[in-house]
């Protein structure tokens, strides 16, 4: 509706296919600001007797990051719906994703330069509570940017964006019986997505994505990305600290256009060692496992066992099946 005027279905469908743009920012300066924010946070935690967070600190400006992301509303509302649904909604997940899409279908609009910003409805925070909105919009745009970036690096591959909590539940218990608060911090802080670049008969490439969103200033983006560096630290594929990742923060000003801030730890992690005899058989029965939630870190002749989630090479075939089935189930539920 436009005030008292109704729109024809054809007009609505046309508007949902129009493209708009989102700014993308990545630089060495951004990485320095995030590192400074991490130091400040850890100092406060130390003063409070908590101790510093475990973080990945090998981030840098994203290589060949585009200056903008061009999208249409169909893509945006699907991505936001996917990111908004939690892993614990079970059989109702598809409905939760669809509802997430409907809630945001008129929350964004293009400005005069056709860059996305909040619409008047999106600014109505009686409907869209601020923290929820920023988190859900941030997660949605992070999945879209991660997919575009990985597609550009592996143009001959298919790319899947997979909710991390859903995939991790196949192997680990994500909550303790007495509540999430009883678990160590690294088990509570997890990345939002796995991104997998794959093609038949070849080992797939996997990276992690942690996302944040804020209606506040760019300084808050720096703080959020410093926290995101602790989220990606909880999951390891192969040796400790080697899986690549993206940190993506969405800045959502009240009356200006959105901006995505991105950092990365480059590298390549494949889910099957080179020379393995065959690819994973996706038709095999996949049992729910109950793995010990810990990771092995080798540092200066010392072997430390830390809380976290680690997929070792002997489990790569199992985990590739987990990712394939999670993506298929997620897409089918939404459809």
C-alpha cells in the first residue's frame, strides 16, 4: 500500500525484481580499528576478572572485495529469512524463514542513487525491535556478500551458504542440560555460516562467516567485528587456526544508505585430502553423532585441549555429507 492507494500484483512483482546496491568497505585501516577494539575489550574483561577472549587475529582487508553489492529484493528477503531462523525451530524452520522474509519485505528501499537504506516502515522500531532488526539484516547481507565473494574466486564451482548451528548439531550438543550459560564461552560463540565451494568429483573448499549488524556508529562496527573474531575461533576444520573466514559487519544508519564492512583470513581448507580415493557418498546413512566439544592446539611443544568444535581429516567425508544435506534441507524447508 502507498498511503490509500493499493498496488497491482504486477507492480509489486516488478519492484521485487528491481536491483539496488549496498556499499562495501574493506581496508587495512578497518583491520587496525578492529584490533584496537579487541584490545580494549580484553582489557575490560581482564579488569572484571574474566580474562581475554580467544580470537582469530590473522584477519586483513578482503582481497579483491567489490566496492558494492548489487541485489534485488527477492534475494535480500530470502537471505534475511534464512539467517533469522534458529537451529532449534525443527520442523517449523521453513515457516520461520518464510515469516522472516515477510517481516522485512518492505523494510528496505533504494534512495535516489539506488543504494539501499531503511524505509519508513523499517525505521518503525515499534514493529522491528532495534537489536533484532540489526542482527537479522546483518546476517542476511553477510550471507549474500560471502556467497558473491566466494563465487568470484571459484567461478567454476557451485557455492552453498549453510547455517552453522544446523550443521554443527549433527555432531555436537550445542547446549548443556542446565542451559547455555553453563557452557564455556567458546561453545556459546559460534560463526553464523559455513560457505562451501564445490563441484562433483572434487574436494570442496570451506570457510567460516561471522556476521554482525548495528544501527549505531562505525565505531560500534569495529567493536562487533572484534567480537566476531572470537566467534570464528570456536570452529576449526583440520589443524587448529587454519580454516579461512570472513568477518562482516552491516552498518544500518537511520536515514543514510547501508554499508557492509568486511575483513578476511585468506587461505584454503578442503574437505578431502588430495589423492583421496573417492568423494563422499551422499546416499550413505548419516548418523547423529555425539562428539566431544574440544579442539587440539599445538603451541611451542605443548599440546593443549580447548573447548570448541573441530573437524579432523578423518571426518572430512562425514562433514561434507552434513553440509550437503543441511543445505538441501534448508532450501527445501524454505521452498
